[in-house]
């Protein structure tokens, strides 16, 4: 396990973990928040193997 201390916005800590999708690369951590668990699961399934920019575009087009 790795623990990196950051100053997270307080509101993000109160969001149900099942509504978040978290991805990381060597220099970025992205947290997407969804209205439903179904939406979150669809996003995870359909963006598997996409790079960050593709995931961002997919999110904007389908959930933004």
C-alpha cells in the first residue's frame, strides 16, 4: 500500500466510494464521481485500457 498525503477537498470524502472511479498514472490521480453505481460501473467497463485523455472525453460526452 502507498499513502500519499494530499489536501483533498472535504466534500470528496463524504461521497460514497461506490460512486467514484479512480485512475492514476505516473504523475496524475483522477477521481470521477457518478450519480449512480450503474453509471460508475458502465464507465469503468467501457473505459478499460483507455488513456487519461480518452477517459476524460468519454466522461464529458456521456456523463458531463
